[in-house]
C-alpha cells in the first residue's frame, strides 16, 4: 500500500494530540477549576441567540411563528466548520446541492437556491463560497421569507451576522488549523477600543485549500475591518469594509451508471482539466449603518451598502456516460461575471398600545440598484467542432485542453472559443413593507404584514458580432405574511403561519429574461410548537407545506404553469441536557411531487443529524456526531440517484489554560464511501474519506 500524507496524518495527528495531553499534565498552567467549565471560549451557556438579527424587531425565538436555527460562533469553532455546507449538514429541513463546484447551493425544503444569502440582512446573491471567519452567528430560516428579505427567499434564507467593533473592550483571538489533506487555516480577530465612544475590529483569514481529490487546491484571503462610533447615548454609526479573494480547482464529480448510481470504479478519476478547471473570485464590499433610538420604544436605522464583484469560472465535466463501452462524454464552458450592487435600506421600529392590546411595528423600505455583466463561452473540440466529445473513462488524461492516451498520443484538443451568450443587465428594485406584531393578551400574539416589491429589469443581449437586443420587464407583487402564536406559558408556544414569496422571471442571477413571463410563486403553510425546556435547552417541531407555481414557456411560445408541492415535518432539540452534555439533534421528513407526478430532485425523504459534546473533566471534552441522509434523485423524476448514507464525526478538546485550547476533529470516522451532493445525473460529488484536523485557538 502506498503511504500517503493522509495515511501518515491518520496516525500522526491522534498520536500528537495524545502526546500534547500527556505533556500538558506536567505543565504548571492555570487551569480553570469551575465545575461547569467549557472547552469552548465565549458564552456557550445560551443554546443560541434568543433574538436573531434577521427579524430586526428583537422578538424572542419562542414567539416567532416560523422554523429557525441559529448556529453560534462557538459551535462553528467546536465542529471545525469552515463552510455553509458544513452548517447545513447539521440543520433539519435543509440539504446541500453541489453548486457546480464553485458556489454555495442550498435546498430549502425542496426549493433549490444559489441566491438566498444575506449578511446582516443585506442581500448577498453573488455565486461564491462564503467564509465564516467574521461571523457571530449564522441564521437559517425555513419557509418563504419575502416580507423581511424581498424577492426570493422562496424556501428559506441564510443570514450571516457579522462581528462588529465593540466599544469599551480590547481583546484578541487567533485560530490555526491543519488537516490530514494538508489544508491549513489561519485567522485573527482583534478588537481595540479607541475611546469611550469608538472602537476598531479586524478579522482576517487565510486558507490553503486541499482535499482528497487529484488536482484539487486553492487559496483564499479575507480581511474585514469594522468601526463603531457612538455619536451619543442614542446614536451609533457602524462602518465595515470586506475584501475577499478566492481561487480553487473545480471538481464536478463522477457520472452515474446503468443502475442509476454513481460508478464506484471511477471514484479515483477527476473528469476535469488539471490546468483549466478553476474558479477565481474577488469582492469589495463597503457598508455603513446609522442607528438612532428616539425613545425606549422607538428606534430607526439606515444602512447603505456597495459591493463590487468579479468572478471567473471555467471547467470541463462529465455530461453523459455509456457503461457498456466505458465512455464518458465531456462538456465544458467558461463564464465571467462582473457585478456592482448598491443598496439603501431603512427600518423604523416602534412599540405602542391601543387599549389593552400591545403592538410592535416594523416599517421598512429598500432600494437596490444592480448592474451585472455576464459572458459565457462554450468549449469546442477540434475533431468535431462540437462542445461535447466521448473519451475512455478509465484512461482519462486532459490537461490544458489536450486529451492524450496512455502513450501520450493526442486524441483531441479543446478551447473555450464557442460564443454562447453575452448579457448586460440593470436591475432596480424598490420595496416597502409593514409588519405588526400584535399581543392581544399574555396568551395570544398575531403577526400581520405585507411587502410591496417593484422589480424592474433591462437586459441587453449581444450576439457574437456585438449586435444587441434589448428586453425589459417590470413586476410588481405583494407578499403577505400572517402568523398566530398561542402561549399557554411563557416558555411554550404553539403557532400557525402563512406566507408567500415571488421569484421574477429573470431568476436569482438575472441571466435570462422570458417574454413577459409571470414571476414564480411560492406559498408556505406551517404549524408547530416551541418549548424552551430551560434557559439553555429548547425543543422545536413543525409541519409544513410549500406550493410552487413555476412559470415557463412551451414550444409554441405560450406561458404555462408547472406546479410542485413539498410536504413535511421536522424537529430539533438543541442545548445542554446537563451542565456537561450539549446536544444538537434534528430530523426532517420531506415528501414532494411535481405536476407530472415526478419526485423532485435533491429531496431526501428522511434526514437525521445529531452532534454531542460531553465535558469529561474540567479541561477535557469529547464530541460525537452522526449524519444520515436518504437517497436523492439527481434530477426531477430521474432514475439516477445518490444512495443514502451515514457519516460519523468525532472530536476531542483540551483546554490548557483560560487563553489556549487545542482540539482534534475527525470527519467520516469509519471511512464510509458516500456521495453527498450532485448537480445533475452525471456529476455526483465524492464524499471525503476519513480525515483529521487539529486546531489551536488562543486569546490575547
């Protein structure tokens, strides 16, 4: 057997960790003596934030008529989470899609999205992999969320809450990590109080990317300084600048065979070009927020945000497979996107009473201007002038667009030279929304609201000769929301809710514009209950139905509607069972059907996850997690599917002092072969084998 870095690390990292523990027993360190000491820095006594940023009104989660999961910075650190996908793995009702190897892609209760991402409520719909180095918490909201977030949000949204400069405190934290694939991470978080009224904070991140697949590598750099200034006791100004630079190899996975499952014999083959499969992303985002309290019950905020995004991705990938001849069809393209986005948003929040009825009102408006330029070139094979060509799957050797056999003979060459499309888009969105949380008495609350969106898009489409055709469309739609909360006691609520959402004909990325097609419509019915068993332990459960009406155009140019429905239920138990035992367990059942009776893609009927952290001693803790996902189809009604799988994760933690911790995280403890995601029938992602990572976290 060939001894690789991964095999060495499997042995060396646990041994090194054990040696560190043994050696630390001889060190004269100031260990904490508290019986309820935690291995995770920060205040982990709270299960999750009691209030979430996305809702703006500060309403406790137990009173929100909707399924919500909050993942804190402490949980992100303890599970060595470094991506949105890792968080989704342990969230009920939500699962991952492949995203073609260059972007976050999430399936919310059967609704697939690459655009329903936000940071502090500001839209973040560019296609890329989002970092977690600068977040306080990540909020996952299920069900349509148009009232708070506008267009989209059709099955759910993910909102990242940014770390902000904290006045009156100076502190620092650093993190270093290396795993058995050779990937490394270095992060720093430093907050400096300039005066009694001002503070600066710097978060920075560097990652060298590597994994179990040939050719895979990459780098990412992130830096995010923030500034907070209290102009008075009632007025605060916040400023943030973030720079992202990210490049990585694109791996679209392997094809499926005649039995509809991924071809295991091809697990070791990368159906891409070692030199030409890559993604490059660069972003500059500036944001300023002014907050003012008019009184104890009335406040307002205004946020202005500007983002400049530049992205390139190009790749070859498997588009078909003939098992009888072991021939794989190869396709490819090159895509560039330049996007600028300006957003101005204002919120006015107040509390008042009419007789014995209490009101909490949210009044908001939003203006977004987006310009987006996109150019796509298909690949072209020299032998047939087409963008698709068949090759032997086992003797796959493509480099710099040249395909050779084992003897080095050139079989074919390809270049990204076939014009596909060139679009320049301008989008202007104006929104106004009003919501009233009505407390009728101590037992009954109502949430009533509506949002009006005006979505105006102009699209210039250029042909290969530079000639342009302009099309435009304006959509105006109203999205209502209604919720009822019944509270038999303060820590228990039963709720029912109704909400709607729309996605314009141009989609989430503005790439296409139909001939005056109506927006896609999504409605959500949900009922459930939330029980705060104790201050740091909660149980939530819900049953829901999402109806989708997707508008398309048939061959005769007529507008037709294609309906789909997802029904399901989910539950989540999260918090401290005892002072030493933390658990996050979730289960979801999803059942969907399209108008033709087909089962929707990427919809696991049963999903289950559980993460446990147990504090063995005041300094030493253990973590153990299990993820189960049912088989999923790779396309609507397809016979191609990803098999069900179980993955087991584990961790060990040791706190050497109040200011230093070391931890070992092992993913896929039993080295299970599995295929977690796909993009289409012949692009199944190969799950990583057993791998270990050691992390050092310190404070200064």
